[in-house]
């Protein structure tokens, strides 16, 4: 679960480039963040976390900008602030966004842990540096109904539960 | 009854309450859900099938084909075919195919009125706020929730009032006002709250200019950008076939003592502005960029190619030729705007000046087509200049008003239209 550190104002054209938008998520994924972190698309592993600056997800309402990260297995995004539109899209597609005012303290490459309901991020070990390990950073509280949505896998899964409860497996 | 802002009043009506307070989470009934060929059918059809669900009220749904038209390759043909077939199969009553960009076509066809609560599957949906309607952009899964339930939750926003006194000088426009605000407050300055544009300089604006303000409230990071409706609104809507009486407009304004943050601006002192690569917030006065050479001038998008924008460009370029080495492309925001421009002689004037007309669709604003050559320096009347946004990874894109774009095309470098108009 390593950290990929990104600058502020990463916009939706970076996450889901316009030229890829006519294609499916597998194509979009290959171009995801190529203008900001060219090593991301090929290097990201399931369970990795993005730590970004403020304004993550500004720009378009294209929800592919959030679902591409789900597709790539990103466990969460941690940032001091997000585009409001992106925030809604993320939870709707099951992408966990954690708001952490001190996200800037986390280093690229760290192995961190987080607890969304408890509202904490625990810093881990980064290559060659022991500094910061074990430091606990607070997260802004997330409304329970949004956490429930992510746990369910997004709004579509929840709507399925609501409309066809008998068809949902236990 | 506590004093409320326009935003609060619109939300209160939509959620069936007499009053709401900022910070409350409420569920609102949706009067209109708009989506386009990119955000709509190709996403909704499979999800609706998976749910075994139907659209809640087809009369409240509008589909506009504006992103992948005109079709240029197999993928765009496939996407547009899915949209057309689904629209026919669903017997959708409101479908606008290749008539122009959704944020301009939807009001032109009379779908937006003061007091409505609307959502759109596009981030420039706040354009509807120019008509005193609460309208914001949502993603496709959120839209699925709306079309199956007819409802959406939101957190009642605070209102940030942008109060403009004075009057814009000739050659200075709503786009310059927006760039000044985005430059000052940044891409997240709106904090996903409600922005309301007010003051004598705003009320003096024609509808198309108000639409430009509301449109780019997206670049301020606001959820909505509102202008209280008035006689200007009523007359424009009359032309769109919507008859309103004064009492239809009366409720839709912020109370004098409504709480909110207020920022004051002087329109009389405003000079033309541009946003430098690669952010709409990277704003400077045109005067500071004198003689930055450009190769491409682009007048397009819902933001900057409505009839008023085409008139502005034609005023600057009438009787002149654009500079050698410059390409000027004009993609009118709608077929209606293009037809009106033709009747007014604007198309002739711009073509004589050296402009190439492109179809009325989103086009290069969102990176479709191949209008923007690699490595070029572009000045554009669109809303976003993020790196790669317009379809070229290496282009340097400046944003400006149609006046500024036209003056720059004339001179071959970024230029102040007031010097040309004088």
C-alpha cells in the first residue's frame, strides 16, 4: 500500500484525458495521470493510495475521472480538499476520498494505513527514511451514508439493494 | 420567516420546505435532468438495464447531442448511434440532435425557467443559473439516481455574492469579469457553495453575458452561479417561447438582509483579462502580455460563441484581415446563434476577415477534432486551458473574451480590443 504523491489542482483532464473518453476504462486507465506522474498508470498496484494537494478533481463532471482510480485498485485518495463535484462522483462510484488538512506531511512512496470511520491516517516507512513513521494525522469526518455507499461499492450497488432487495446475495 | 438567499429559496421550494439553512442536508425533487451524448445514454442504458428500472418522468428529461457530433470515427459513430437508438426506444420527448451545445440549446428551447431545480450531466450545467434556476453538474451514476428516483440530495450552500457596480467599458465583457474573479479567488474559491452575481453592472448585462458568468462559476469551483431573474430574463425567455408574468419572477431574489459573504467589484475599472497556460486562475491583464504571439485564435464553446460573442468578434474584425500566420476558427455555440449571425452579416464579416467556421458543437473546447496543432500558442474564448484539454499535449492555451480573441487574431499577438475599437 504505497503512496503516490501528486501536486495541487490535479484536474479531470489529467485523470481521464479527453482523447481517451470515447473508449472504456481500460484505455482511460493507461493514460491516467500521464501528464503529471507518467510512472503511475503502469506502476500502480491494488491497495495503493494517492496523496494529493488541494483541489483534486477540479474540472469536468466526467465520473470516469473517479472510476478510473477504482479500476486501477486505488484504495483511497487523501488530500486537503476536493472539487465538490468530484467528491460526489467519487463516493457514487465507490472511491473513498479522505480529507486530511495535513496531507502534505506524507511522503511519496510511504506505506501508510488509514481508518476512514475512526478518522485517522497513520504514516509509515518510506524508502530510506524513518522520519514520520507512526505519526497519526486526523481526517475530517465523513457522513455515515457516504461511507456506507463506498462499502456497498457505490450508488449503483445501493440502488440495486433498494429496488431488488431479494436479489442481493447476503 | 428568516431572511434567505436566492439559493436557499430555490432549494426550499425543491425540497418542499418553507425555509432551509446552510449546512442542512436535504433531498430535492428535480424539475429537469439534462444529459448529452457523452454523459447520457451510453452510461445510463446499461445501468438502467442492470437495475431493471425506468426513467421516472420522461417529460423532465432532455438529451442533447453535442460532444461526439459531427461523428469523425468509429467510436464517435458508435456512441452517437447508442444515443439516438436509446432515445427512440425510450420515446424521449425532448431530444436535440446536432443543434448546438447543451447549455445554450436547453434554455433556447424553453426548458429553463426561474424557480426551477435542475441537474445536468456536464460540469458547465451552472449556466442555467443565469435564469434564476438552481442548476448544477453531476456525474453519470448520480444521474442514474436522479432519473430513477426523480430526487437528489444536497447540502444547502452558503452564498458568496459577487457584487459588480459601475458599467463595463466598450470592449470589456462578462468573460473579463469572470477571469478577474477566478484570478482573485482561484479554482476552489467558490468552495462548492452558491455564487450569486449581482449589482448594477450585472443587471445591465444581456442574457448571453449573464450565461457566460453562470457558466464559468464552474471554474470558480462553485456548485451554482445565480443571477436573479428580471425583465431582461423575462424578455429573453419570451423569445424562447416561455411566457412569464411578473409574479413568476418576484419570489426569486435574495432578501436584502440574507446572510452571505459579499465581494465588491467595479466594472468601470475592469480592463481585459487573460488566463495564461495552464489554468483558468492564472490571470493577468492583457496589458501585461502585450506582444505575446499567437498562431491560433479559437472562438467556440458554450462559454464564448453565443450570438453576443460572435457580434463582439465581428465588431473587432469588420473590414480587416487577420494577421499572417494566424488561424481563426469560429464554432458557434448553437445552430440558432449561427443562423442569427448569418442574418446579421456577421458570418460574412468574419469570413472576409479570414475566419473558418466549424460545426456548432463542443469541438476543440473538450479536445475533439484536430483544430489545435501541437506546439501552437492559442487564444481561446472557451472556459478551460488545462494542459492537453484542447486536444494537444504541447499547445499553450490562453483564455480570453471574444473581443480579446478577435483583437489577437487581428494583430498576431495578444491584444486589447479597445485599441482596435477606438
